[in-house]
């Protein structure tokens, strides 16, 4: 139990005592709301029995005002309860997602070979929300609905034991029936979400390749595929709506039978003089309010069972040890020499590199060529500490890479991959322009590579949209290269850096390599002759 609590602490990023304290603060408002909501129907019997029945205007006025105050306090505490719970839930969501994202940024290649990106996204987008619901509203709902159901039951048993017992048995009977329908609804929702996900995938795939589909005469096939899945999802929606409606009608049916039983037995008790009319009115209100808490208790119990696997999944990702090796040495150097000594690496059972030994002198430009699958991309990942060789060692300026801190690697080494990535944001933020000197250098590089500032209507404040939507492939690659040049690193690793450029831009980039990277260690993975011409040495994989 202690170990599990410790894991929860890690996930929440807050001590369990602080979590309980925040939970109790929210519960105080919920308890106060419950007290006033239970007291509210009781004023009806007082108004009828002590006011109307005795024709006492003063008491009618007094109890009406008291009922108004009770109702206003009930509304106030419900508002405070919802706001406090919302703040608490958002804090938990932030903490869990922050912790998860930090861990994901530290995971190495081995981790991403185990976990699909789609699965991790589902955990971030769906599972964490369900977990925060469990840790906040579910726990509170269990407690408060238990107290509400118990409170109403006690009131009913005190007023009339026989009537209270009958209503209680009816409530559990109807709740059990609704639980069975609830299970069907849950299964139906799983099927519906699966169908909606498939429909979404078909839609995204079609829209992302619409031009290709139109040119290759695949429109009829895609239309049939979309219509078939769309029709299936609509049928699932209709069936699910029927299930939900029946479950809601069960609750209404309980209210109908409950009120009839109360009126039948209550009327008999009124005629016998053992029950007042005002109390009978109050009983009908209590009956309507008893069923909801009982159903909620069953629903929240199911939520707990459904959420437990999600907690296990989140903890499994957080506790995974496939992380980038941290290292303790702060690598500070002006050299940039790389030695690769007898390095072997394999993905699963397939060897990619076997006993690779090579030396990259400081301040040299080395070209690397080779067929697909020969290990060029793997070497880049090894130099970036994203994976660890099964044997051998890589040295930066004579220091084993495993002993160098990851921050030192990032400070001294920059990689521009073939599939360049530019984050969403303004040009100024994406390029990290923090001085006028840096801004002028960026404009200089943009001019050399043929990137017109007119492309950006708001200048440095122009937003680069998600997935480079407002940039061509060549423009994105040029900006990625310019960004790396502005970072002024010790070692540059460039993977097909001119793949999306025209010949003129490629020549201009070669002149930049000669002029601005002459005192850097540069590795260029490429098959382009123009780029290879600026290399001091070419290594074939």
C-alpha cells in the first residue's frame, strides 16, 4: 500500500497529505451543499402544517424566507464546490501531464520502439483526464452520495419505517436494473468510439491525400469506403441513443412508482392521523432525490474499476527506465574531436552496425554516404545519446559519451535531421532571436539561402503554423538550417541538409559551410555531389 501511495505521489507531484487537504477543502463545500439540500424540502411541511393549516401568515412568511435563505445557501455552496473542484482537477491534470511530458522528453530510442506514439497520445489526452476524475470527483461523489443516500434513508425511516424500507428496496432494485443497462451502454460506447476513430482515420487519410486520390481516380473507392463506415457509425449512434434513453426512463419509472407508493401509503397514514399533509409533500421530494445518489454510487464504482488499468499504464510509462543516460561530466571544449571505437548496435535482433571504428578530427568536414539501412541514421542517434551501443564506445574529445551530461551534448552538438521540425510559434520565438546581432545574422543567412522576408507578412511576429502549414518543404529546411547556424555549436551533424532545396540554394549553402563552419566539426550525411565537394573526407557505410 505504501509503495502504491508513493507511486501516486510521483504521478501527482504533490505529497499525499497535501492531496488529502485539498480534497477535504472541496468536500467541505460539498457537505455544506448537501446539508442545505437535505433541509430544503423540510420547509414545505412546515409551511403547510404550521402555516397554511393554522392560517398563520407570520409563520408562512417566516418559513418561506427561511426556505429562500436555505435555497440561496445551497446554490452558493454548490458554486463554491464546483469552482474548488475545477481548480483542484486542473492542478492535478497539469501536474500529471507536466511529469509525463518531462519523462517523455528524456526517453531514448528503446522506449519508442516499445510504445507507439498513438498509444502515448491516448494516455496524455484521455487516460489522464479519467485519472483526475477518479482522484477528485469520483472519490468525492462516492462519499457525498453515500451520505446523501444514507441521510434521505434515515429521514424516511424516521418518518415512517415501513414506507422507508419499501422505498429503499425499490431504489436498490431499480438501481440494479439500471446498472445492467449501464454495462450495455459502456460496451456500446466502446464500439461507437472505435467506429468513430475508424471514420476519423478514413477522413484524415482522404483529406491529407486528396490531390493524389483525385489524380489516380480513387475517388469512387474512397467515397464507398467513407459512406460504408459513416452509415455504420450512424447506426451505432442510434442504437446507443436507445440504450441511454431506456436507462434514463428507468429512473423516471422509479420516480413514478416511488411517488405512487408514497401517495398510497402516505394518504392512508394521513387519513389515520399518523402523518401530516405537509410531511407527505416532503416525502415525495425526498423520493425523487433518493434514486440519483444510489445510481451514482454504482456508476462511480464502475469508474474506479475502469480507471485502474489507466493508472497502471501511466505509472508504467513514468517508471520506464529506457531513458537517455544522464552522465555527470560537464563537457566544456573548443575542439570537437569524435572517436568511434568498435561500436556495434542492433535493433531487436538485426545488427545495423558491427565493430565500427572511425575518427572524426576536430574542425573537419566529413561526408558520409551509404545505402539505405547501412546505419547512417543510427550513427546520428548514437551521437545524440538517443540510444546506447551493445558494445564499443563513442568519445567526444576523449571523454566517453556515457559519462557526459545530456545538457552538455545539447550545448555542444546540433543535429539537423532530414525530416526537419519547426515548432508552432512566431518566427522570432522559433528562431530564438534574442538580440539585434542575432537578428541581423538571421537576415544575412536568409538572403544567402534565398528565403525572402516578404514571405512573412508580419516580419518576426509572423506565426509559423502547425506542421509548417505556411511553409514549403524547402523553406522549412532552410529555416531549420539557419536556426542551427544561429546556435553556434561546436559540432554540426546534418542529415541530407539540402534534400528539399534547388541547385542554386544548395550552392549557397555550400558557401555557408565553407565560410561559417570552417572552425567547426561537421558531419554531412548526403549523396549530393555539391555538398560532398566541401568535405575534407568521405566515409562510405
